[in-house]
C-alpha cells in the first residue's frame, strides 16, 4: 500500500489510532462492485475484496494542493496531476513501480485522507479519486 505519502503528510502511525466507531456519519460513494471494510484507523475500499484505497480520518486542516504536491515530490515521485476544489485537494503521481493517488476531503469537522494501494490499475485509481472527491458527512449522525 502506498501509505508512505499519507503517513509523511499526516505524521501519524496507523497503529496508534483507535478502531473506528461502529456507526459513522461518513458517506462513502462506492462504485458498483466495490466494498468498504472497517480497519483500525479508517476504511479499506476496493472491488471484489481487492484493497484499492485507504481512508483515514483526522481533525487536521485541509492542506493546500501545493503542500500535498510538494510532499509527494519530496518522496521522489513524479507529479502527474493536481486538483483542487472547495473542500478537496488531490494529486496523482508516478513512482518506479506504478501510479498512485493521494487526496484529502474536508467533511464536517474532519478531513479524510485517501491513499491508493500498490498495483491499482489506472481505472481503479480514477475510481478511487472519485470516491475521495465525493466523500461527505451525514450531519444526522453524531461525530
């Protein structure tokens, strides 16, 4: 899994996070055939039991797209695309062993960090970016 960029930017180790609450207000728009599995610190998402995307929740501020791109480039990744809209930033990058995506979606008082797994296909990366871009918080469920 390409968690190195997410961990670099977050500065938090997954092992230190508590398991997610059983009921969450996070709405994850899954593509047809994809499922989400709760894990300590977040969700693993992907098609047919194949982990493609990891989602991690934090109370940190939404970074700028420039800061996200700079973090990726510091890790010697080639920046392919950067995207920014209200409440969302994302970058697509290339490493020697393939492409990946890192994004952050602001939802309510939280930010959700999205990171693709090694071996994800170009189509899976596109779908993962779309999932991250469209995350929302259901305010009827308490945080």
